[in-house]
C-alpha cells in the first residue's frame, strides 16, 4: 500500500476497526474511508455497490460484523447468520466488481471446532463440530473465509483472511451481559473498589487457560499482513502466551487497586479448559506481538475509567 492509497475500513467504530484506523494513521496513511452503519448499511446490496462505485477504495479491511454474547448468539441465530453473510457477500462482491487491489477479512475464534487440539492450527478448520450456541455466527465467518479463497481461485484476486485470538483494549465492550472476560472483570473489580466490597466473586475454578492479544498489536499485525502476506490460507494472529483465569484475575485486581478477596464459585461452569492459537505461522513472517498483558490491561482500565467520567461525571 502507498501512503496515499484509498483504504476502506469497514466497521471502524468497533474495537478492531478503530484500532486499525489508529494504526494506519500512526503509520502515515491518511486517505482512510469510513462510514457508520447509519451512513452505510452493508447488508443492503444496492447501498454497498453504490458506495464502492463512488469511493473506489483500493484496499479494504473487512472488520464489520454483527456481534454479541453467548445469549444473543443462541437466541437470534437467524439474525447472526443472515446479517453477517449479507455483509460479507456485499462487500466482497463489490470489492471484486470495483477492482479492489487487496482485501482482508477478519474471522473469529469460534470458527474452529468446539473440541480442538491445542494449540489450534489453521488446518483444524472444518475438522469437527462447532460450538452449538454460536454455530450460526461461526458458519457465517467460515463462509467469508471460503468466499475469499474461492474468488482467489477463480479470479486471481488478493483476498486474505486472518484469525485473531481473544482481543482486549481501547474501545472494548463493557456490557455486563455481552462483555468478554477482561472487560467484565475490570467492571466487577472497579465497582467493588468504589463500593468498598470485601470480595469479588467469579465463576468457575479459575483453572482454565486462555490467550489474550492487545487490540493495537492485532491492528499492527493486520497492517503488516496486508503489506506482506499473499496466501489464500487462513492465518492466526495471537500472542502464543497462556494464562489461567485465576492469574488474570490477580493481575486485574492489582491494576484496578482492589484490596479485597477473590472468590471463585466452583459450582459454576469453567468453559473450555484450554484455548490457545498456534501463532507459529505469523511469527515466521516476521511479525510478533509487543504489548505485555499487564500493560495492556492498565491501558484498558484507564480507558474505562475515563469513559465512566465522561458518561456520568464523578466516579461511581
């Protein structure tokens, strides 16, 4: 990509999309095209095609998607598979019709089988049943990957697909019902500190192992791969480092400054015992993550506190 290339970031208001925009600007790319959902409905084929005809982006980061927690995915599977499939079909088709030079499609960890060997290699895709609660969303994401590969095979396009690990960082979601583990713990420990509670209770035993990647590291990987990766094969983007939920809770407690006890409710489910991506493929390309987990959590906590101040004035 040239510094003046016309670059469209679909989904720029989300955590990943906004990080990609930040990364592009930090690296001197200023000709960035964005649209909010209110300005452009990517599920509408006519709107999407008109946008591509008029704006003529040369490069596309497809980070737009309908996302939600387990409850939402399980309750509204038709919405999740339909809306995500429409976004993918419309953007990829419009990119092809308007001669986009290169497109990056962002996947989700749920694309891999529920019971997968660990660490998860890219070739494990479609080797077993998916997690039932978010199967519809996963199938839509898998279809996006296969769509990119199919266009590459038939038309010689340069469409690549990336698979990020569990992400956290600036612009994360702090919804108590749909948040992922790090923002959820940040909210719990912060409220417990403000209200001088003696303990924070967390689900499970604290033993499961998880992998986390700071979203700005993910964005740098996306830019690096857009400039250096040409294969149709899916590529994982991960830190390669595992941490137990108990250790994670201790780090967040320290960052937040909560002095109370952490209690794990072992009667509640743990979820998958271990989930980590094999990141050897991307490491071989020359990229590696650089943000320490504790430092990343500190940045996210500062962002959360500042956000709360802006929304409600004094801390609650």
